């Protein structure tokens, strides 16, 4: 009885599991901000229309959380295979062809774009920190530099998850892990 190379190998090497775990923790933690945004938005509307009280800081906090959800949730969306693609073509491909598309897509598109965004945003973020940038509106929140820091953090988190996806698909191409889509349970178990 011979054992196939797939049966001898773990589902994913530790570094892919580590990157997946970081993405999962960041994505699920950040997702809680959506509920908080709903509560604060309702509070802003209630205060304004019920009591004639406006709060720029509360309104800006919703903007900050909204930015955090999208910027820090981008890698989680990639991990969950939730980004937009031409599914009509993708679904008709063999698992091996899909793995090639994923590897090439990460290598030629996702990683270079994330490097461009991350590197390109550093001076912008550094300057914001240098001047201690705050809100331009009276009564607004300080710490705009924290908001701008989300840009390189998003680029880094998406790049790391794209690297994990690329490595996972390379393992598929090398027949070291099973072909086919990784289920949500397998992703979560990482």
C-alpha cells in the first residue's frame, strides 16, 4: 500500500495557518465595529432630531469605524474568497487552473498593488503623525493620523493574506495539498 504525497502532508504549513489566523482575528474583531456604528449612528440621529443636539465627534467616530471596517476587513474578505472576480470563468476552470490564476493574480496584481499603496502612503502617514493631524471641524476628533495609518496597515494585511493564498495555491500545484476550494470550516480551523 502506497501513501500519496497529499496524505503525508499537513493541510497547510504553520506559516500559512499563522497568516490565516492573523487575518481571521483581525477580520472578526473589526466586524464588531459595524454593530457599534449602527448604535452610534442611531444615537447621532436621535440626538439631532429628538433634542436638537449635534456632535461632530460622534459623527466622525462613525467615519473612523467605517474606514477601519473596510481597510482592516479587506484581508479577511480575501481569505474568505469574497472579492469580486469573474466567477463565470472561475467556476468553469479545473482546480489546477484556478490555482494558477490565484498564484498569478497574487503575484502580478495583488502584491504589486499592495506594495504600491503601502509604500506610497508612508510619507502621507508620516507627515500626518509629525503634525499630530486632527479634525478640520470644530469639535471633531483628533488623531486623524490613526485613521491614515489604516492605509499602510490595509496594504500590509492584504499583502500577507495574498502571500498565504499564493503559497496555498502553489502547494496545490505541487500536489502537496488537495486540489479544490478550501471550505470555510478549513479556513476557520486554521
